[in-house]
């Protein structure tokens, strides 16, 4: 019996959820989940390690690495093949501010 999937903690949902290439003949879509977006935000934008990201999102480091690899592939596929990048869905909960804000990385409701 597989282990149940943990709900991933994210600080906030993205402000922008759709990126469309100009000049593309056909508009196919690639869907990036909210937790994939959050891992990219922490690792690539905030320069966190996978371990720090895992702590922030309340998941294991190996899960962060798996999410990171799929997210990077989806972003590359969108850039290289001119696909629309949509950010939506996933298995997550939004931080209420305070619970993960000790590191100062959260932009949750109470931290704005």
C-alpha cells in the first residue's frame, strides 16, 4: 500500500498564472502545479537549498528534488516548444502566516 501524499505548504498562490508565447503557430499548454511553482520560487528565485525548501514546505528533501526536476522540465518544454505555461492545481495548502515565517521567507496573510 503506497504512503499517502503529504499536503505541501505554500506561502501564497502566484500573482500571475498564465504565460503565453508570442508568435507561436499553435498554442499548446503545459501545466505547472502550485507546488512546482513554489519549489522553483524557493530554489531558483530565493536561492534556498533543497533542504531549506523542504523545511519551508513541510515535505522531504527528496520530494523537493522530484518536484524541482518535473518543474524544470515543464518550464524548459514551454520555452523551447512555445507552449503556454499555466500555473494551477496541485496538492497544497496556503500558509496562514506565522507557521513557516520564522525564516522570513513567507509572504502569507499575516506577514504582508
